[in-house]
C-alpha cells in the first residue's frame, strides 16, 4: 500500500540525478517482479540456488511481528518456501512452543501466535477484568456460533428464543465473531463464525480443541438449524431482519 504523503529516500530524487527521468509506473512495478494474489504478494524465486528458505525461527519471528493472521500462501511467498516446507516448519514450531507462553494458533489456512491458556489468568490481571468479561447472554450466543458456525442470526435467535441482534453486534465489536459471507437461503442472511481472536482468548489452537457437547444439546442445535431452513419461504429473510442488514453496515 502506498501513501501519497511519503517522500522517496535514497540516493536522491529524479531531479537531483543528472540525466535521470521519471520511469512510467508500470515499468517501475515490472522491475519489482512481484505478483499480487488473493493470498498477498508473491515474491520471485531466490537468485541463489543454495538458498534453503526461512527456518523455523524465522517463521516464528515473522508471525510475531505480523499485525494479522497470515495464510500459508503468504508465509511461503515471503519465506521462499514450498507449501510442504511451510507445513513442515509450522509443525516443528507448534511442537517447540508447547511448553512456552505462546502457542501457534491456526484456523483453516491462517496461522498466528497466541498466548497459552495456562497464562490466561496472569494476562487477564494485566489487561483488566473488564476486557475479558462477557455477559451470560454473550457467552450463550458465542457458544452457539462456535459449535454451529457458520450460522445465521435467525438460527441463533431460534435456539435462544430472544432477539440477539445487540449481542451479536457486541461480539463483532469485540472481534470475537466475524461475518463469513451470506447463506444461500432466501434473503441471503449473514453467516457468522468465530474469529482468530476468539481462539486466542479461549486458549484454542484450532476449532478441534473445542470441548465436546452432550449429544442431547447437539441434537437440539441441529434441530433448531433445520427448523430455520424449514420456516424460510420464498421472499422470507430467515432471520435476516433489518438488524442483520444494519450489522453488515456497522461492520
């Protein structure tokens, strides 16, 4: 991303160099030899055939300074590693971090560093109790989203039996929940799922770490979702009330 307020630095600007002219923007980009992809910036292969790519420690440092979760494709492009090498080094890093204060957290294709659950009480004291406190309604809604994701607000409200727009917006504001597209059902209601911050907050390294729920409760959740699909008719929003649309705009 470029900033129009930034001034180039280095050996001098073009007017300071005799005979230098301003190269067209496309030529300047071509010299960089990079490719913009959905996963980020793909860098050219290394010039040195003996270069083996980033080490496990390098990946740890990269994830430490990253301001957001990184995809495996981004890691491979920046670290000059194949997909297999990225997976291998991330596996080694996960093992090395098991007895330390941070953990490797993954959700789908994205990975990040998060604090260990054993350090949760200490971190909570540092951050303050208010920053980690959730109301019973928020915890209930968050649990429904965690176990049934991706899930619409209509399904959440049928399980809880009350309007949940305000609670869902609160979870979005706390970055514990994210919008994950829209359902194919009539009205295209918003689909909600948990975020990477949710996993870090609750000490999870993947969604597989969620504790199992009782069979009876799981059946109730599944039935509520099935009822939501049955109730939806052509022209219905299946719970995509004006509050749902407002949530999308607020996000």
